[in-house]
C-alpha cells in the first residue's frame, strides 16, 4: 500500500496583530531593487483602514480583485496577464488578502505565472508541472480552509473543480484574528459553516484515518464553541477551526455536500459558503446528526436560507448540475466507498436538487 506524501504550509504566524509582520516576511524574498510583490486584495477592503496597512513598496503591484462571483478560470487568466504585463519578470511573491475566493485567486495566479496555457487545463488532480511563485495567504474571514488546502477551486468552461496540487499550498500564512472584525453576520455564518461541514464530511467518510480525525474533531469542537456558545475568543477559535478543517481534509476528503454544492454553484452562481448551507439542509439521510446540529446553529443566529431555488430550472440546467456533481469521484468515494457509482445515480441527484 502506498501512502500519500502530502504537503502542508511550511511557515505560519498566528496571533492578533501578526499582520504587521508581513513586511518582514516579504523582505526575505526581495533580493534586488527590481524584485516586486503582487498583492491580490479583496476589493471590499479598498478605501478601508486595512488598505493603508498593506506594506507595498512604490514598485509593487496591488490587484483589487472582484469576488462578487465565484473565481472563474477566465478571471484567473486575465489577472495573470495583468501581472505579466506589469513587469518583465515574475514577482518574488504573490500575497492573497481576503476570504477564500481571494486566497484561491492568489494561489491560482502564482501557479499560472510559471505554468503555460490557461488555468482551465489544470482543473483536476496533480496536473501542475512547475513550482509556483512564492505565495502568502492572509485570511480576513474564517472558514473555507483555503489557507491550509492544496486546492484552488475554480469555475471553468465546463466544470467547477480545483487545481489540486502540492504546488498550490501556500509557502506562508499569517492568521491574524484582528482582521476578521466586522464581517457581516450572514457571511460569517456561511463561511464558518464551510468549516463545520468539512469536519462532518471528513469524520463520516470512508477515507477517515486518525490523522484526519484528530484535526477534524478539534475543528468541530471549536465550531461548536463559536456557533452554539458565546465565547469571547470566537475569532481566534474560528480561525483555528478553519485551519484545522483544511488540514483534516488534506488527508481525507469532503463528501456529498461539497459535491452537490459544486453543481449548484456552477449553474446557479451561489457562493461556496451559502451553497454548502443550502445543500446541507437537505442531507438528513447522509449526515443526520450534523444536519440537526447545523439547524440548531442556524436558529441561534437567525439565519434563513433561500428555499425553492431549483423550482422552474430548465432541464438543461438540471442536467448540467447533475453532470458536475456526479463527476467528483473522490468525494463520492468518500461517501460510499469504491462502488459509489452504483449509488450516485442521476435520479438520486435530481431528487436532492429538487428538495432545494
């Protein structure tokens, strides 16, 4: 039996105020006067106090990224071209500053600067051939686990699928709980539930092992303290839950909720966090205890999910959702085992989508 030799983030800083050490981290990468850094920053921070704290030198590049929609391969390619047109050399580092979508865009840009062709051709597992540009992840909202994972989830011309690679993993992350202050409640909930769902899917999956269980159980415990309690250190706890959730699935896998959510997002455009929540609410037969607890959390935080969203959907769109969701073999194998294809039928997927 051959075990996976997976890569984790080699360097990380955690703590309130740690964002101020970014300049020091980047100084290690700058060797000559021409060396520059690209900051990919969620445009929600433009004109806000965080903008003034970005340690950009005059010859650095700030990319204000738009994450209104889920990251698309076409957007990654356009941003990469902007960076390539900015200078006659690659940056010494790409810094992602924002939520999961922004972190995924930063990862993707760092990969595409060193790998030829469009990003859509790398959607899948271990298709990236060349090491990326050095890249740093700094979350300003917690839950996706993008800071810890080996994937960058992108919507391509015919599927929603990540570029899954050891080269995708950040070289450095900075986890500063001060940066998540003031996130709107709905967004805080939906993104945090991504983390909670990671844990539920991993711990109930066929891929589970003691490595994944150790991270997954602690991540879920922290999620419960945050979303069922009123803990004063909620920001720190959710930030660590997010990181540990990402670590848990590195050596296991997500499951039915993510598989269905990918199809839902691809066709209907829902962001990953709320998409997962819409799907989780119909998965009583898959994760009964997890769904029950998820609904408790929704009730506590007065969250109301959209209902009847697939009513009136065209047959063509329904077929697209079914095709995208059924194509995620590792996720369904984590749910059912090697014979997953006997269980994951178009009829099953249609019935679940119809409940949404």
